C-alpha cells in the first residue's frame, strides 16, 4: 500500500496522439495537452491529500517541442510541497517517437491545487516525504515560487496603474482589435467534466487556448491581406 506523503503524490500518464487530438497541422493541440496536464497533476494532488482537489493556478507554460500524430506523450506529475491546504505539483511532459525511440522534453510546468474536503470539514495536509536530492531541491524552490505567485497580483495592479498614466498614440499600421475579437460560448457537457462532475481547469484552459489561437490567426490573416 502506498503511504500518503511518500509515493502517493506521484502520477504518470502516457497517451498516444491520435488525429482527434491534433490541430490542422497534425500536431497535438496545446489545449488538449493542457487538459491532460491538469488531469494528471490533479490526480497527483488528490493522491497526496486523500480528498478532492481543484486547480488554483498554473504557472507560465512554455512548449519546447511539438508532438505529432502517432507519437506518445508521457506526463509525470508529483507533489513538490504541501502547504496548509494547497500543494505545488510539478509537471514534466515528454514526447517519444515510436519508430526512432527518441524522447524529447515538451514542457515543464508547476501548478497549485487546493484540497476541498466534502462538507464543512477542514483538512491540514501532511508534509511530503522527500525521497531524493531532486525532491529536496523542488521542495525548497516551491516556497520561493509560492512567494512569487502571491506577489503577481500586486505587480499586475502596479503595471495597470502605470499604463494608465502613459500617453496613448495612434499607430498607422495598427490593427483594430475589432478584427481579432473572438467569443466562444460553451455548453458544459459530461465529456467536459472531471470525475467529480465539475468542469475542470484543464478543460477551461483548452477552451481559452482555442479562442486565443483563432484570434491570433485572424490577426495574421488581416496583416497578410494588407
């Protein structure tokens, strides 16, 4: 039996990329990958907490490589540090070509999950059992990453205040946002829900990525038409 706090906060998921997961270029869509990343990381958080968990935030994500149809995506997630009711989960995504057996890193990300026990009960998470030098390093860095996350809100507020003070100007070559505005209304259906029956963070991120991608393509199309 796995003990919570030891190997209980680790999950590995592998998935073959099928055409239904790909975009018009035959590459795994970022939205689909975000759904898989969130689902895997959430399970890692729930294995450690022993109760339901919800996505609180996900740090900046950069995709180092693309996965194509027929390749295998592997997502490893583990709880780096447990705070009182929240956890930082580290996520590592790799892609493997089944013909060449070459494996590449796609992304490394960090997400925060909050334990949500049923009813009015409260929970205080157990600390993580550190098994390796890498575990110790991630555990130490997690507190610094948390401090940075908590400071983001104030930083953005200051940036907005500063931007409002700056003089606005018209650029002759600027494209009106009217041409790149995209709105999507989604009906939440069973395929969009997690094992608790709720729309999960990964699905919301997938919808956001789809809309943002369409907006970016509209911008490019408009520029080419000029």
